[in-house]
């Protein structure tokens, strides 16, 4: 039997750099960003949550009520490394079949 995995990707909320069409540095959410995100948004059951180390990603996770682990590589190297890590963790939890 195959296991169904739900992966939900959430982008960080608005920052001043985004509003100006610039690439942000490590900046916080602006007032629009704070209004965009709140804990009333229902992401469903969340077994694990990860966010990048940037202030805007940590703030977004906190406003969503997530206890996110900071992943230093999140957003920098694409989703493949994260998907591989999740697959390894699932495989490690699966009971081994005998014989």
C-alpha cells in the first residue's frame, strides 16, 4: 500500500522590497504582509513545517501558527533536497516486510 503525503507550499507574505519590485534581503513583513497572514488560515493537519532563515519566512510561519523548523537551505536549492529528506524519513518509519 502506498502512503499519501500532502505537501503544502506557502510563500512568505508581502515585504517592502516585494512591493517595490526588488529582491528582498533579510527584511521583515510590512503592514500589508501582516494583514495577509493570520492564524485563522486553515492549513489542515501539519505533521512538520519548515521555513527559511529569513525574517519574513519566520514571521509568516509564526503568524500561521506553525512551529516551523528553520531549514538553512529552504528556497535556495529548490524543493528536491527537501523532498528527498521527507522521502527518507517516511522510508525510515515504514515497517520492514519479512521474507
